[in-house]
C-alpha cells in the first residue's frame, strides 16, 4: 500500500515535508506575525502533541484503512478540509480587527492542536515515512518519536521566526494584517485541495 524509507533516511524526508507550507506551519507563522516570537513559542507543545498523537494513530491503527475502508478515508479527508477551511476564514476575518487579535491571538493552542491533529502530513508520516519497526515495540516507538518531535519543534520554531520577522517590519510591504490574510488564503487553498481529493479521487 505505502512504501517506507530506510531506517536512517526517514528523518530527511520528514524534515523536507515539515519545511513545506501547510495548515500547522501557516498558523505558527501567522501567530509569530501577530504576537511575536516569545509568546508564539508557547504554541510548540500543542504542535508537538498534535503530531505525536496523529502520527501514532495513523501509523499504529489505520495502516489498512485505505485498502479495507476507502469511504472512511474519504470522510476523514473531507472533515480535515472543512476544519482547515474554517481556520482560514477565521484568520482572514480577524486580520481586519488588530485590536481584537492583540488581546487574544487568532491562533490559540487548542486550534493549533486540532489543526495539527487533522494535518494530512501526519498521515504521510505515520503511514509512509516512519520506519516499519516503529510499531514493533514501545522502545522503538519512543526512540523514533523523540527524533521526530525534535524535528517538529525545531522547524516549527523556524516558521514562528518567519512570522516574527515580518512583524518586526523588515519586510515593509508585508504587514501583519496582510500576512494573516495571505495565511488565511493558503489555508483555504489547502482545504479546497483536501475536499476535492476526498470527493473526486
């Protein structure tokens, strides 16, 4: 069903995927843009726990879902797409009200956790990239997940730093409100792809 990589090379593939734009990275960058680096770093445990739970679920429990229950897999994609679309709309809408988002960030820990939990990247990690031996024992799982989470936190910090750099005014034409609207648009596009993938493929 899914191919897996060599034991030593999976981290490179995971890092490459984590560096690409997606729902979680977009939300982290949007938070860095809105409330700065230090406060946004508090979101990283929510990202880490979301990826840990989702990747373990996909890898450990749903390995045969695509073969045995294709309609269930489509339903999961559809739910993910609709939720991510709602997050994109929220980012776009709150960008016009900076006073509101200064008091309470548009990107909260719970929203980031759920977005990460529903992030299709987690399915790719759990079902295709992590070594098959990950699921053989608790010890193996612990070693692999420690390395995986180290990458998640490190790359998540980079995305927050990107948003914080924009907030600092180093890119004058791209203000926080503009970036937040761009982030909302990216999420909307990602949601459309997921919904289309669920309904048409």
